[in-house]
């Protein structure tokens, strides 16, 4: 029932994370290199799913391109609806993931943000994030007439076993064979060890960055994490990501030391579940901020650190299959609930905001059960927001605003 | 101390004036397309009914879908919180509320003070709400007032499988074409609404006694169908439609004192 707080420009500037600008430069340079004509670029391009093992691509000097990161760009630049509509015209169902629809349509019209993605020389698809990627990548493999590698990762419902371990590890060998064939040269295992170390270092730094918000007030919110995430997704395994995250971490630590919080008068600490609503990031961020609520952590950005305990920095390749297979999105409902409970406790949160994401079935399926488990185990209030990460037609502002307000009223 | 609550809903706007826990006046008007004007008009009528000048009102709380348009209100509070407090005022024993308004349906679990412990709300689709029933009444050429009562005369409720407003309307048209009795069709519609709302409401711990609030509480057919589905009786106040506005007026009274 508190009336919204409005910040002055000076106050906004003080709270701004300064590393943001460097992040934009790095991402621009990354896309500019990828968009060079193939002759100038001299490197091959692989399109890869967000949860796909990217490190071997860096070993082979292949530029990884993420249609899902591009999907986020499409959403954030509010180009989702026309592209989704285009895909629907092409015959794809509206129930299909909006990343898939937007990517397929962008390839068809050769448009979208940054004028479309550079054409792939190969496609790498790992189904640890969903089943949709299989058909989506098959569609793109047919369109571009390029080889497709599929890494099949079984879901860990309750326990990961030796059969699963062998199954995914054998596929890692096949993956390397695939890359050697497409790139026409042998795989460099020494370089793999180095890229692996950089990948782990990047993930450790990312984890440390996310953990800065255990401090009160939190130096950033999950809306900031959604932005800085792009680096761990796209440039995981590079020195660039390590350097950038060191810089960001130093800035956040300084904010903690100086007591600068992202949300003025931080009163409520909340956890976000599921992908961001890209076209409403600012709106949502302001809604919570104006009401002194800070989304201190989320399950999504933490997803890129979840394999840290499973890996071995001295034998990265030996654990590659298992660590990718066991990401939290590829696990059963009970394990997902445990993950949220752990996050709530760690960050001392008073509530959980679930985004029931029409696009992302594996993430959204089970949320009502998870909600119930959390209420039973922790007795804290939860909020369900029905929307979509890219397709704005699934967003109802009036209803969502009422829900957020009512939820915060129940926290008092 | 005299306070006012204004509930600007998607179909109707309600205003209530309260003094010391006593309702001085209450009005319901159509919302039309201008939420601010509807809020002002409802308040003016309520003042007139209570025989009061505007300056006697110490505080005004706006709630409902159009709450943020009521710029002369001192505060805005969501209808979820207001329905909880309003229901508690109407019957302090109530521990849960099912509110079906023009475009939303909600269920709330309350504590002993009428504060909302948890709530659940329908998704973007308007199925199972007042607007849905309006569309159905129009398709069947039945006056909305008579719609609820008629369904009680059904001998065999017609099956309506879809609760999407658009698809249900075409199902209803097919049933009309097939010569199904109007009473049975209406009873089928009410059963479909009850099924949808119950499925939603059960996501939270819906402890009895349960009160039904909102404009649709005036529809006896929906009330009966819901009671059947839930397996326990619903408390329906004569002031069901005013619950949100009452809660809003009470918030101002408790915070100003």
C-alpha cells in the first residue's frame, strides 16, 4: 500500500553499474566479427543452443552464435510480435516457443535486430534445455543445408546414474569427431584444457557475481543479472569473459563496501523463477523497485553455474557430458523445487515470483507443484505471472500489475 | 471519521461511504470507458445518498481494475486486499473468498483479521467471468438478471466442454440449433464456469467458511454450481458486489485512525 518511490537522475546515475558500457562494447565486437563476410572472418560459425557445450568450439576457433541470445535481443527490442506472426504465417503453431518462432522467421525474412544472424556452417543442438530445439535445429539445418550435431542428454528425475554418464560421455567423443570432420583438422586437447580452465573460471566468477546479492542491500537485482548473463552464455571459455567478470565483480564488491543498493530502501527480497520477460524488463524492474522490492536472485542466471560442483578443472573434457546433462533445467520437479528452496534460504528472500512462461514448457511445467512445495516447506508467499519471454501478445499489463501489487500487499 | 472506497471494475463501478464501521451509503454504476469519471460519478452519488458534502470525507481509497485512473483518491490498493477486508467486515468468520467480477476471477485465503495470506487469479483469458456470462446471456437472448434463476429449472444440464468465451459461444449456438432447452444450456454454462473457477481456487488452501463476492455472486446459478463443485456452502452477502469498495473504505479508516 506504499506509494511508488521515484528516483532523481543523479540518484539513478549513482546506482548505475558502470561495467554495463564495457559489456555493450564486447557484445558489439563479438557480433561484428561474426557478421564479417566469411572470407574476411576466416572462422567458421556454429549456431548452438544456450545449454550446449560451447568449449570445444572455441578450441576449434569456431565462433559460437546463440539463436536464443538473439531471441532475447528480439524480445528486448520488441520485435517479437511481427516475427512470431511471420512464423505463424509460415505455418508454425502459436504454441511453439517464441525463440524458435522468432529465429525461424528472422532467418526467413533475413531481418531482425543487427540485420539477422550470420549464416551457420554447422549447428550444435543439446536437448538439456528442452525438446523443442531438436525440431527447431532440424528446420534450420534443412534451410542452411549444414551439418547438425545433436547431443542427447537424459533428464535426471531423481538420480544421475552410470548408464547416463557413459551415454553422454560417448557422445562427447562423437562431438569432437564431428568438429574434426567439419573443420578439417585434428582436435587440440591441450587447448581444450586451457579453454576448460577459462570456462570454469568464468563460471566461478559469475557465481561470485550472483552471490554479491546476499548482501543487504543487494548491489544489483536479477534484472541486472539478466543483462550481464549474455557473456557467460556466449563467451564462456574465453579470456574476454573472465576479464569482464573480474571487472564487474570488483565493481559490485565496491558497491557492497559502500553500501550502494540497486533498490532504494530495499524492504522486500524476492527470487525470480524462469526466463525474463525481455520486452518488459524495465517495466517490471521499475514496478518492483518503486515498491522497495528487490529481486535478489533467480533460477535462470544461476543456471550457468549449476555444473560447477560436477566438473573437474584438470579433466574438463572427462566431465563435459555429465555436467551439461545435469543442469537444473534437465532435472525433475522435486530437484527444481529443492534448488529454489536453497536459493531462497541463501539469499534470505521473503517470497518467490514465478514467471509461467508460455514458451518454455520444461521450465514452466511443474511450477504449480513447485509453488506448493515452497509454500509447504517455507511458508512464504509466491506469485505466478503468466506471460511469455518474447511474444508480447501473452502479456496483460493490468492483470500483472494487480498481481504484483496484491502480492506485495500480502508481504506486509 | 468518514471514509470512502471506490472500486472501479471492468463492468461496474462501486462507491461506499463508511463511518465508524457503519455503511452510510453505497452505489453501483456502469464503468463506461472513462474510469476516472465513473469513480467521480459513483462517489458523488454516494455522497448525495448519504446527504454529505465532499469535504466531510477524510480519505478515499481506490481499488479495482481502474484504480490508478482515480487520481483524486488518497491511495490505491488492489481489489485482492480489499475483497479480503470487505469479506471480513461482512462476516468475520470467513476464511476464504471467491471473487468473480467482470473480467477476473480470484480466490483468496484469509487470516483472522481478513488479511490475504495467499491468492490466485485467472490468467489473461476472460472465461468464467462476468463478461463471459454476459456474452452467453446475449447469445441466448436472456436478460442477465433472469439468467441465474433460469438455470435452476434445468432438468439435464447441457455439456459445455469449452470455457473459452469464443469457443463456448459457438458450442452454445450449436446447442441452440440442436433444440436444447435454454435452461439446460444455462445450467451447463454455469457448471463450466464453476469447474474452471474451482480448479483455480483449489491451487490455494481454501478453508471454509468461504464467501463469494463480486458481481457474479448475484447469479444464483453460478453460486449453486460452485457449491456443488466445492462440496461446501458459500456465504453470499446482499452486498457481495460492494465487497471491494467496502474493503477500500475500511483501509482508509484503519490507517487514518
